[in-house]
C-alpha cells in the first residue's frame, strides 16, 4: 500500500475545499480528481466528507444527537 504524501493530500484538500465552497462538485468529479491525484475514489470521497463537515459543523452534528 503506498504511503500518503502530505503535500499531495494538502493540494487535494485545497481543490476539494474550493469546489465545495463554490457548490461545483458534480457527479463524476470525484473519480476525475482521484485519477489526477493518483488516489482512490474512496479516499477522495472521505476528504470531501471531511471538508463538508468542516464547512458546516452545526449541520453535521445535528444528526448525531449533540
């Protein structure tokens, strides 16, 4: 299993954060981003969920009973 490159992950987060903030993350983008950054689509999806949670923490904690 390849180790995670911190710089590559940082750049991925910047791209995803930008797309999430602009509401521009559409169907098929995650797989395209994954190919570009040489990561799995599942890892990209995990980062997308993390960035969405950072963007609206009150919305993500709402369903968790906090």
